C-alpha cells in the first residue's frame, strides 16, 4: 500500500471549522460531506477522531490522521485573580445523559419550573440560574446538548468550577454521561456525581459507582477515592440539599475569587432577537461590576447596557462576578461564547468592533490571506447592501445548523447576509411583523405556515420560504444575494476604423467613410469616436456599406461607408478613429 502524502495530528475531538482549516478545505464542503453521512453538523460542532477519519477517507484526501497524545492543555480563566480579589460564588454546570433528570434536578433546586428554551421559542444555548444555600449563592448552568459546552471550550474559556453529573441510578452510565465526564475534565472543573432517581425501586447506586470507578476513574469517597457522589431524588427532593452542600464544599477547596475593581468582563451565554426589545443577550459576569449605561463590546458587536436583569427578569442596579444577567442594548447580536468587555465610550466600542470584524472576516475568508486581500477587505467596508433573514426551525439542532450554514453563505462581499432573528417553532405572526419591519425574508426549516400567518405575510408582502433540505435553503439564500448584486457591465471590442472622409454632418447623423484597422465593422453596435487619446463621443452605427451597398460586415484592410447616429452634433475629422464594441449587462454570481 502506498503511504499517504501527509500525516496530520489532531486531538481526540475537533470542531468542523478546525478540521476544515487543518485539511485546507472550505467548511461548506466538510459540512456537506458530513451531511451526506447523516451528520448535521455546524462549524462549531465537535466531531470525534473516528468520524474525522471516516470523512477524510470519504473525501479521498491523501492524508493520514493521527490522534494527538492527550496532554492537558490548561484551560485558563480569562484573568487570574489579584491579591485583593474577593470571594465569588461557584459556577456549576448540570450535565448528564438525556432523561437522567437534569431538568428535574434544577427544578427541585430552584423550587420552580425551569423554562429552558421556551422563551418564545427563541434560541437559548445555556440557561443560567442562581440559588441560595445557607446564605451562599450558587450559579447554575443548564446546558441543553453538550455542544454549547464544546463551543465554550473552543473559546478557551473555563466557564465552570464544578460539573454536577447526573446519572440515573436505575440506568447507569450512558454515552452522554461519558461525554459530560470528558467535558468536565477538559474544562478542569471539579466533578460531583448526583446519583438520581433514588426513589425508584430499581435504583442501584452501587452498580453506578462501580461503573464510574472501574471504567471512568471516578472513585467514590467511601471507597477511598476523591469523587463526591450524592444519592438524590429530584422527584421527592431527597438528598438535594446535601448535593448543594457538597457542591459548596468542593468549590471551597478551589478558593474561588474574582476582582471587582476592574472593568467588567465575562462571556456571552445566549443571544437572540425579540420583537420590541431588540437584542436580548445573556451574559455571565466573570469579573468587575456590570451596570446599566456601560458600553459593551463582545466579538463583533457593541452596545450600551439599556436594561440589566437577573435570571428571573428582575431589574438589577449592578451585577458582579458569577452573576448571570440578561442585557438589552446590543446593536447586533453577539455570538455565543464571545468574551464581553466594558469600554470607555461608544467611540472605543465602535473602533474595537471594526477591528474585530476585519479580523473575523480575515479569518473566515482564508487561512492564508495576503496583505492585498486584507487591504481589499478593508476598502470594501462600506458595504452597500444587506439581505436580512429570519430563521425558524423545528428543533434547536437544525436551527443551529441552518444559522451557522447561512453565516457561511455570507462571504463578506458586497452583499451581507444578516440574520436578524432565529428561533425554534412554527412561523408566527410576530415573526412576520418582525420581518416586515426589518425588510427581511423568513426561512422556515421543517416548519409549517399556518393559513392566518400566511395571509398576514401576503398582506404585508413578507416573503416566507419553506425548506426541508438545508442545501436548497442555502442555494436560495445564495441566489437571493446574487440577485441583489448590481449586474456587471461587460464591453466587448469588435473592431476599429480610421476615418478617411466625412461626407455629411447633421444634428443627429454623421455620414463618413474609412478603412477598417482591426477586427470587423458591423451595423447596430456602439461606437466610440476617438481623436488620439481623447474620446469625442459615444454613438451608434446604424448602417455599414461597401461600395454603396449595405454590408453585413466589413473586415480589416477593407474600406467602407458608415452612417452614425449621434445624440448631439459630432464634428468628425479625417484621421479620427472609430472603435466598434458591444455592451452587455451580465448577472454576477457570488465569489
Ligand atoms: P433530562 O432529560 O436529564 O433533563 O431529564 P428530565 O428532568 O426531563 O427527567 C426525565 C424523566 O425522568 C422525567 O419523566 C422525570 O419525571 C423523571 N425523573 C427525573 N428525576 C426523577 C427522580 O428522581 N425520580 C423519578 N422517579 N423520576 C425522575
């Protein structure tokens, strides 16, 4: 067997974007290949080593993938606390296999029904809550789907201090349990295991402990190990207080601190648009004190904090470290996982965003951009047109895929694709109103359009396009953007002639004759009348004659007579040159 040309070393798992970059392939091609293999993946989604290997083989690329030896890349917090940092509350993520009781446990802890992902059917990546136990606050993150976590990891941010891994004691360790353990370890977070559903007769906590110990190196304390495992029942509430006590105990070992006398900084943990409120952005403050009126920059967006709310929707005067908040006031939606910072004023914010946008475009455009490309991108900043879209999809997974893929359609050229909003669920009347007010088209993926909504859309002339295949949707978006491109003017030279005699000059007609210098001369085309380098006029050739007989075409070296139609009087002279050409408008395609 022949040796592959190249050996590439990648980690245990890799995001689609990183793999594309490693393989020097367009992300869309990789997403397409994954799609063919039944994997709907987005640019930020992680695929494991084996999947990456299969895809590389399918693509027929002559590359061998090697697994990188796992050396723990230390995950850093954004900042190391200084000497005068103050104590902060622990940030705890609740993770585990589906149906093992994450949501129920959160409900039990918070004493309320969590409504994750139901805020008007709008995208929510992480929902964050706070609870108080024995006078101490605990910040809880609910991570529906672990992709959100992977995305955070990709940003190199250590968001969580403790991961509570929920394992149903009647079911044991399952794939997402293992995933959760891996994420916790990658993030350098402490692990506390909640052995849930203890009220069930079939609960077998010893079996779960044995699985965790033998297969995943999580040894329970009572067996001499160092992993805290707490039997609980989210249903009856038994053991839940103990679980929180243990979380605080484990967190205490870490001596969690943060500075408060520094500009506020943290992470974007959710972002969506809402009718009437504009951008609604979830932030987790990591250090400093965030207040209304502050200017924020996050990735390529900025804004002024208009309202600052806690997780229950109550207005806050300020928010310190470890506090999840919701703010309004961002001009554009920042991206999940972006780091936010406070800046002095709007001018600084705008400048930073400009720079970040150029940086992001540069990164997206190519892996090896030349200086000339960069210059071009910078001069193209006065982008003239935008295609606004609003996306609705049946489930969170496909919504993320559609939105991420649409972002890839936006190549940062003359036409920008702007996603003004996205959400899970059928297209509603308020979607139509939002689209109408922002002149957007609505893309529905695997969703339906109720007759009443359809009528409203027709009345308001809002375009709604429904798709079941992601590529058809993307093609549509691409051609919509292409149709917005001003057509290109293409001029084709046909021939030239030197004027040897001018026979008659009227107000709108010139009759002359001459010798064809190059190409050919034909009737019904455009003519540039030139004197040396000077362009006298642009006229039209209405007839061409050879020896007083109408001719179809006259070639180089031959003499002919011409009738030219002019808009204003044209005083041609012997020796002037006439250049014959056609002009067409050609529809352009996106680069
Ligand atoms: P998630 O997918 O991990 O968020 O799991 P859910 O919280 O939605 O729970 C899945 C199912 O298990 C639901 O039917 C819950 O009522 C049930 N459940 C969760 N915790 C317990 C528990 O402690 N005891 C019992 N008997 N059922 C539970």
